C-alpha cells in the first residue's frame, strides 16, 4: 500500500471520521505489544518502526550489525519471510537479501526456532528488524525508529493514521528512540514524539562516500516501491542529481516485465539514467538495466551507541548465566 497523504498532515475531517476504526486497531495493537514473549538463549536486539513503513528499520539493522562486527561479535538476523527455496526476493523478501549481505540471516515465522539455529551456527547476538510489534522474542535492547521529518504523522493508528500502535504504548516498550534524518529533510521538532524519558539516539541516512560523485549533475528518472519514496527523491537531489521524472509503486511491489519496459522507455524519452533503491533492485528481473542509489545509516554519536550496545549485551549475558 501507499500511505495516504492525510496521514502526514495534522488530523482533519478524514482522520477524525475514521477514528472509531482506529480505536479498534489501536486496542488490538496495544494488546499485542503488552503480551509476553519468549526469551532466546542469545542476547537479542529488536528494532521497530514507529509507523507503517519508511522509518528506516532495515538500514538501522544493517548499521547495528556492522557496529557489532567491529566489536568482535557474530551477529545474525532473524526476519519473517515466505520461504528459503531460492535466493530471490519472491522467496525470502527484499530486506532479507540486503541483510544477508552483511550477516547470516534466518528467515521464518518461528523466531525462537531461528534463534536456536543461529546459535547452533555460531551467532553471538540476534538482531530482529521486524520484531518490536509482533513480540516474537523478548528484547534485551528495544530500538524504536522514527523518521525525523515524518514523526508520528497525524498521531492516529490505521486507517486514520500511520502509527503501528498507540504512541504511548510504543514508547513504553522502547529502550531507545532513534531519530533518523535524511538529506534535504531537517528534523521537525513538532514531528518527533516526546520521548518521555526514553533514551534518544540520532542518525543520518545518506549515500556512502563516493556515491554522490557518481550522480552529481546527472539527469535521473527515479522509481521505487518503498514506504516513503519522496525520501529517495530528496536523497538523489541532495547528491546533485536532477530528478526529471519519478514513478512510485506500493511498498514491496513485484515489478512486472511490462512495467520495467515502460520505465526504461520513460527514462530514454527524458534522456535520463534510470535509478532505483537497493531494496527495489532485489525485486528486479535478471538482466534489467537500472542503476542503484544506495544509502546507509550513520549514528551521530557512534562511540556512545557502541558503548550502550555493549552494556546491553553484557547485562543480557549476566541474566542468562544467573
């Protein structure tokens, strides 16, 4: 789905009209957040997005895994998926392929079974980039990610707004609130929810060094099937590219060959380079020609984040040893 524009704006007539349904959704989501979860044998870091897509969960998971690798840990990702028959997005999901490029990734609905398998194969710490709201495993460190420019949207749950669960219930389950900025989008203080005593980290989502130089001055036609594609367009513009056209699809969209051919034709007509995201590239047909514009998450105070993560892992290990 694509998030309705009214989810972003201050609550108006449409949001208030849908409020009774939002209350029902909030009740179910809040109850799910409150339910007990099993604890894995390994220290577990769980990441959640405040809203329905586009907050930056997967880049956060990747950044944490790389930080842990530098600390000498052996992280493994647990994520949901649709099977593990082939290394294709249709089988395991596009995020799983991105995660697997950094650390061993175990795909399946049974996270406890995945945790046991990861431990048997030598993992020392688990990262779940989609387990905050589903409560599949009890976290030793729960990180709630929020887009600095989008925040909590209009503050409602679906269908009236974008929140995955009531704001207060999400913050109550979080150890850390991670505020993520993207190029061309400054933090909007009134958008970022008050943390109510929750520890706050900050990070930036930006292209890795050298990527901007490849796109500086280029004419590009951008396409994507992600939660907030406008962030992708802003990142391209901030790298110096001229975005001459865009086409946005639903999140996790499965591109047909006809759609891909239409995109190529649109780019040629505009004398532009056809560009997409890393996540979307995992869902493209083999042989399809499109450039990838990658972005990566960088913590503003990485040393402090590393120290905080180390303390959380040490505390988790002491609990399990007791």
